[in-house]
């Protein structure tokens, strides 16, 4: 829903956004708490920082089991049962596929071209064949258009017969799918209204996950992979009982950012999150660092898979072959033919980001010479057929020969082990300890965390060999984390705001795709940050009048039940506006709101009632929306 200033209430939203901006700008001046927060506030504070926001009943549940017991439980997610979430994710088959299976089941244009040229056989499975057949038709039409100088050739349009469509929709799901697969790709698209959502949704009713994916993939194979990844991410953030693990997964996905819009990474990100980030989210930093360095998603994103040593066998056109009597012979061929594709020289992208963004930080004490030397070390860390879901491999022919020197350390020629040695040095470097501890403190404590806290966290990082769980324990045992200066000192990112709204209202998500579109509208599409910096968790990246007005638009549309795929139970609250405000404030676990917020919300309600006769349900929706947009809810 897009709100326009067509009446008093909607026009006043601009005033509300200005009020929000002023509240955020005031920052610490708005704090009304004493120097140390009380026990009730501590529970709320922990829920706001270590989860994506409290759900109805969480305050009471955590208080009953004891805050420290709950924190200890969250620090060990493997001990927390999460069957309810698993049941929601079972529909997304792509989450359990390896990279090769994803490419095979949801073919890229490169694979379709190979099929068209007879280099690859069509799959035998009927559902897969339907996907390939539809993409082949698109490929041929595109090729014909190019060959004809841009003139599009059109075939016979199949009739769009409503009675035939209704007859097919009335069939049981398996029969319906069977008849659908008999149609030509052109007839299938016509039947589904050429992608019209209401037609597609009607047809998908009752189909199993594979059948649903097949229908969607006929239109756009790669969209199935990315959509399921994004929807699963949102459902985990909303419903997982392992909330700290979800928060840390979000933290590392930004720290080790990979952009979903870059070619093969549309497919490689599924295994990157599942096999690289999640298993190490609360483990040893060095293990995570090595896993990201070997990840096909990272190798492709930062182009390290194409990096070739300038003095390598690959660059010099030297190849080995087995000669007579089994002897390994080295022969020189034409260097111009020694490379393949774009693998022409040294690429410093990964070396630079490894030190600047992943470990030491921009002021971590390295030089441009170190960047070049690290790039030389990681030559040969590459991929087998990356556009077909290939895995990590070390290619000795691409690796730069000779000794390297990084940060004062001499790295002897040792193939792949040179890279592991560098990762070990970086993972245990004091600058890395400080950089990672600072970023964690910014995420969990404040945008400008106390130096003493960062120092203690850094010391734990070094003493415990980069054990992230232990670093978090040091932070959570600190007085700085529990101080009034930290309480509500952080502004929610769009992801945190949207997810905490759903959690706070106890809403039921039947389709997470519309929520993903809302995040895009708010400037934070999941996996959508193109630069390797990832999304910031600091307020200055998200706070301005236009952005806050966008949040208000979402909050009011969401509370009114106008965001598709979300079901919110209607509130039949007290008739008195003051009592209704108090009830909903308690439901959203807001604690005390400022007098200014309280008065502003009541003023907005008066504007609503001038436009429409008040009824309890509508008034409750407006109050809930205004509370979701309030400074108190926007902060965590």
C-alpha cells in the first residue's frame, strides 16, 4: 500500500515521519531510564538484541525460565528443538540440493544452449523435461530474433479458453499436473495467464513441492532457487527457536557478503548459507574463514577462481603429460593457448577484501604489497565448471611459484597449504581480533561501542583462538551491554523491523514472498548488496525522513492486513483509545513509551476518527500500525 496525502490522516504521516526523525536524532537525550536497567527491562533488552524481536508471551517465558538460562540455551542452538520451523521449510526442495543438483534441475541459459547444440541430453524425468522444453523454446525464439535482425517471429497463439481452464483446475492435483505437462510451453504459459499471479496461485493449489517448483520453473528456473532461499531466510528469522543463531547468521552473511545478482551466485548462495555460514555461526572464526575462502560462492563473487599466477605453469603455457614408461614430462605450449576463458592473470579482489573486510580491517596494518602477495598465495584456489555447480579445487598449474612475504611472514612455496597458512595468520592476528570484536559490539551494543568493552572482547578472541561463542559470552557478561546507554540505543535495519513486526504481532505467514518485496521497497533486498561490504547495522545507513515514512507505510498496511501472505488475528480491544493503546503496547512488548509518542498517537487517532466513524477493530489496527512505526519499536 502506498499512502498519499489525500486526507488529514494521511497528510499527517509526513508530520509523523518528521517526528520520528527528530526522535532518532535526539538519540541519548530521549533516554528516561536510570543508570542500570531493571530485571524486566533486561529481559526485554536481551530479546531485542539476541533475537529478531519478542513474540507474544516471550517476556513471560524467558522470565520464568531465568534470563541467564535462556541466554545459555541460545548460545548452544544444537540443543534447541526446531521441528515447527523444519515443517515450514520442507516445502522448499532447493534448500536440500547441492550445487550440481540446482543447476541440473533449474537450468541456466548456458546449459540450455548445450542441449540445443546437442552437447547435453534432455533429462528423462517428465517434470524436468517440461522445464528444459520451455527454456529451449525461449532460447530458439531469441536466436531466431537475433538471426532475423531483431524481427520477432510469432507462432500460433493457443486459445485462452475459460471453460477448458476451469475443467483442468477441477481435476485432482496429480491429474491436473499430468494434463498440464502434456501441453506445449506456449499453451502452458497461456493457461497460466502468462505469469499472472492469481492464475498461477489457483493452479498451484494442492500440488506437492516438486510439482509447484516445476510450474514456477517453466516460467523462470533461477527464480525458483532464489525465491526459496529468500523465503526460507525470512521464515527462519520469524519462526526459529534458535534466534541467536539466526541473528549471527545474518551478521556473518553481511560480514562475508556475496551478491545474489552475480551470475552463478544465484545458485551457489544456497549451499553458501547452508554449508558455510550456518554451521560456523557460533564456532571458531578460523574455521569460518577457511570455509568462506573455499566456498564456490565466494570464489565466484570475488573472481578468485580466475586468478592466475603471472609466473605459473598456466600463464607460461607449461603442461604436464605422462610419457613413455610412465614418466611425467613438462612441455611448453603456446602461452596464448595456455589460458582458458578469462583466466589470464593475477586478480587481487579476494586478497584485498580478505584483509580489509574479512579480517584485519581497513586500518589493520597491511600494505598494497601485502595485498598483492596474498593474491599470489591464493592463485590456484579455483572451481570446476562454476556455471554448472562445480566445487572447489586447487589447480597447481595456476598457482604462482616461489616464496611470498605477507605481514612480515615468509611463506614458503607449498601449494594449497600456503593459503591455509595465511588464513591461520590472519585469523589469529590482533587486528582481526579487534576488528571482529568491534563489529560484534556495533551489532549488539551500540553504533559507537565503548573501547574498554571492545578490548575485553578482543582479549577473549585471542585467548580462545577466535571462539565466537566465548567472545559473545564476554560481551553478555559486561556491564556495558546491560547499561541504560545500551538500552534501545540501536535502530533496526529494515530486515529487523519487518521481521520484528511479524513476530511482535504474532502473525501467521502463509507466503513469505510479499515480505521479501517489502524489504526491497525499504532498500534492503536479501542478498542484494552488490559491494562486498554487506549491509550496515548502523543507524545512519537507515534513518532519514523518506525511509521512516516508508516504514510507516508498511506498518499501517501490515497492521490493516493488506500485506499478502500474512494473517493477523483481529484485535477486539477496549472501546477507550487510552486503554486500547495500553493493551497493544503490552502486546508488542514495548514497555514504557514516551509521553510524546503517546500524545502523538492519540492525535493521529483523532485524525482517523474525523474521516471515518470509529470502530474498535479499525482503531486497533491504526494504533498497532502507529506503535510499529514509533521510535520505541524502531529501536532495539
